[in-house]
């Protein structure tokens, strides 16, 4: 695994979002593998600071970054989310806040905010790249 490259996806547990996100990350970030952290509507928990969920998400991301060397973390919101049944505009605000939260955890990892639309196509909404030193 020493030559393998990784990214991490903090995605909804909704199976409709899994494959499009993995494909998108592999193609656009040129990684071999995507570590999956799945919860029902995770951006809601991150944005609202629900620490029971946040602590679990962070622990999973820590493994991905520290053990697999993930170079990026993608946070995903999506159309028709049962775990976070909010309009797109609300979810995008939650996504923006989630990117801010996760940026605070990792200074040297790119953080992406992705939206999966009604056609199950991934759209890049936000990106927070590491500061250059």
C-alpha cells in the first residue's frame, strides 16, 4: 500500500451518492482509493457541532489522513437527503461551515465541498487548499 494514493469522503450513507463521489474523486484527484466515512446527512452534524457525531467523523478522518496519507477530504451534500431533508440552499450553507470545521483539523490537506445533484452528478462547490509555506 506504500505506493497507493488516497482521498477521504465524508458522505451521506445514501447509496445513491457513493459511486458518483468515488468516481469523481478518483478521476479528479487522481487517487487510487477513497476512504468512506458515512453517516446520515453528516454535514448537518459538522455544521451544528453535534459532538457525538463530529468526534466519530474526525476519528475516521484521522485514520484516513494519518494512516493512509489522504491528500484530500471531500464533504458531500446531496439532493433528496433523508438524513438532512433541507433545501439545497440550507445544505450549501451547512457544507460551507463543514468545510471550515474540517479545515481547522488539518492544515496540510485539501478540503472539498461537493454537491450531488438530482441526476447523481457531482458538482464541486467549495475548495479549501492548504496554505503554502
